[in-house]
């Protein structure tokens, strides 16, 4: 049975923490950004025989004065030492042999704002053991599990918000009647579950997403500026590295490898006030929904062959995956496949995917308008000298109109209002790796949406928005190039290929370069429409010699990563997200053959998860006066309990 646990304390997740240590226990003190109320967790240092930590929350809600008095009383009998200060509590982590830890983000930087709510990037973190180390020292397998967990670099591409639900799309946050974090995209979900099972209230725990976030401000005219936000979140359900995670999961839930939801927001107006307006569109990428992979003994070879690992004759698992997408994103799901055609080795997958989609259509396993399947041989067209951008543009143009996009007034408002427009359906785009070709195609989809999105925001660019707003065009390309790089690094260990599709020629003295804030250094308002178009299309979508060389260098980096580091990196990811939890009676993750490891799914059924309530819809913003540090006098020394210097 699912259990819901919520509380009326605070209007956001707790955002400032100090962990005090004594000889027998920890005291975790936390407050939200208003610094008006405080809560305290008591966590015993567990003995070697205990299987779970003993956690108790004091029922009192403290004021700053009463918390001083409480801590002074505790310190009189058992000196309090500051173990760490933190900006987010990520939960209780359980590694092998009941090796329990507290996981914190200790530093974070603000990277943007959505609906008046700040988005943060994790800059540092710490893992603190609850169980004292035995006198004989830690067993080697315990040390190795700790090392694997800590090798996941939490300072790269992890994001959170105290008051905005990053686990859901903007459209879901605006129109869906939900209260809970979406576990699908929450990378510390195992630690959150451990915490909720120990009776921690939801306000202690901060959900993390893994992916990409960047926000830039542009001036489109003398009267109006816009904020452009590109956000993507990576699924944790079949997370891992390129050659270790392919195709469909064996879980029966329809999960696929490298599943990522990307959103572009255009915002007009002041995001801190209740007068902004948003337009947003989402696109999806995910591995080809078949059971496929590689011979793990041959992954050290360049470009190992693909093979089908399971003969799913009725394509039942692919059907579950696509129906899950329909439930989430509504109809239609437009499947755009970019893999090679003809006699290329990718056809092992392409022909099988073709057959599955044909069966779905002819056997009426989906409603006629629910699915659309489109094929485009990206690399074949490129090698033939075609312009892939124009080809893709013609493919997606009318299909974009079927799906639409979200247009909504201020996200901040507490009164639910109906959006002017909504997105119904989604592009599901794949190549083999769902990286480089997919990133270019996603750009083309969003590029095609932008004309109507800008018009819906009363910016009225007409059909040639790129000529009217060249700084916006450069900004979008710039964002997608970096977005593709980060997604590729996460999955394949290198930057993205095909970045020539996002480059502009710099031979023209009137060409513009994007600054860090997204505003071009030179105005291009004097350029004619034909000049702007010509400059953009001179390199856009055509393979040049230097681009080919860059792709070759990237391929070498990927080969090294795949052959040397990816197996260990994949093991670390499984330990971090809780997909592999060993004890003394089972194999350790590095002892499990790679082929078998992919079959080990979550150690609990997601239907039995305890839900985490998200307080994001409560509209309240802290004042500057409430951001000051609180000083606690404990009878021994003065301790700065909350260090908020990184927020200022």
C-alpha cells in the first residue's frame, strides 16, 4: 500500500541545516528560508549489530530563542560538536551490510528562477557514516561500496529547488492536480525512501534531479525582453552508461535507457512578480524500445555489434513503454527514429523496430491517432551531402502543430487558472545512443515551435523569427549545443558529436556572439533577412572537414570511456541510486557479470513507495531580513548554526 506523509510545517523544504555530533548521537537542526521555525532530528550512532538507524524527531517546533535554550541544555551534559553545515538533506543512504549514512548537499549556487522560485545547482556534498567504524577497520567491500557511491560527482549536473517541483514538467506543475514528487526523475529517491521509512517528515528531504539547466536573459526589442530556460531531467529507472544500459528494462514497467525529458521555456515579464507569462514545449528522448545490447566481452572493441538480447515476439514490453508515454504526455506520441537504413548494421535494430510499429498499427493495439512513426536516415542524408536541418524541418513542421505547446499566465498564482494553450502529445526521438543525432532533431522540433510560441506571447515575429530576433536564434543554438554536451558526457563519457549543426559562421563582420547573459555583443538589426538566413544556413546541417575531425576526436574519447572507465562508472551509478544493495549473503556489484547486472532492478516495488509531498504551490518568498545567520549559544562556544553566505 502506498503511504502519504505530509506536514503543515513550513512553506518549502528545509533549506539550512547544522549537524551536531556527540559521543552517542547526532542532532540535525533545520529551518526553512524564513528562519522563523526550527525542527530537530535525534539520530543515534547505531551499534554494529543494528540493521536500521534509530531516528526520532522532537515534537516541538522551536523558535530561535527556544532552540538556543534546548541546545544549551543538551551541551551541558554532552558536548556538541559541529559535524557539518548543509543547504539540503538528501536522505539516509544504506550501502552494503547495513552501512548507513547521512547525505547532504553542503554548498549550492542559484542558477535560475522559475515562477519566482529559485533553482540551485549542487556545488559540494558530504556523506557521513552513522555507524562507528569497527576497531578492526572497515571490511574491504564496505570501503569499496563507499568509494563507488562517492565517485558519483554530485557537483556536476545535479539540481534542486526548495519550492519548485523540478521532477515534473512546467505543464504538469501548472495544470495537474498533483501534490507529490515524481520519483521517476528523482535521483536520491532511494535515500528519500529510507528516510520516510524511518518516519522522517517530508519537509526534511530535498529531491534531486540530474540533467541540465541553463537560463539566459535576452532583449528582443526596446520594449520587451525574455528569459530563455532550457531544462532537462534524466530518468533514474534505467540509468547507467552507454554500453551497460541499452534498450528496454527487464522490470516490466516499460523503462528504457537514456530516457530524458527536455523542456524549453520562454518567459515574458518579471519572474519575481505575478505578471509574467510562459510558453513551454517538451521533447523526449529514449533508447530504442527493444531488448538489445552488446556482447560485454567485446565492448573494448571500437563500435561493437548490436544484438537482440530477448525475443519479445508480441512487442509487449515496447507496448507498455509507449502506453506509459501516452498516459504521461497524452496523444499523439510521434516516434522519430534517426537510425541508419539499408544494409547498415544499425538495421538489426531498425528493422525490428519497424516491425513492432507495423504490428501496433495493423493489429489496432493503439488508437489510430495515438502513435505516429517517422523514419529519417540522418547519417545517410548527411553523407550524401544533404542539409539535415532543412530535411528535419520539413518532417516536423506539420507534426509540431498537432502537439502544440503550453501558454500560461504567471506560474506563481495561488488560484488555479486554465492555460491559454496546452501541449497534447510529445515527440519521442531516438537514434542508437539517443545523443548526437537526437539532440539536433530536438533542436529542430523546438525551433519549429518558436514562431507560434513567440506570437502567443505577443512578440509577433511572423514566420521569420530567426531574422527578426537573431540573438534569440543564437541563444537557442548555444543552449542546445551545451545541453547536448552534458547529456553526452553523462551517458557516453564525452561531448556531443554533430555540433557543427549549432555553429554560426564568423566570417561576416556583422555576425553576433552570445555573451554569458545571452545578449549579443553586436546588433544585427541592420542585416537583411536574406543575409541572416544565408549566414545561418551556410554551415547549418552540413558536414565540413573540421567538423568531421572533431567527431573523430569525440569518438576516440568515447571509445576510451567505454572500454576503460564505464563499467566502474555504471556500478557507481547503480550504488548511488539504490539499484544495487548487497549484503553479506549476496554478490557485490563488481562481482556480478555486466550482462546480469542490467536485470537487477529496484529492490522495492515502486507501487509500495511512500510518496513525498512537494510544497511548491504555496506562494511565499523570504525577505532579506530572514536570510541572516542565527547564532546559538550552547554554554561552551558560540556556533553559527546556519551559514547562508553562498546564497548572497
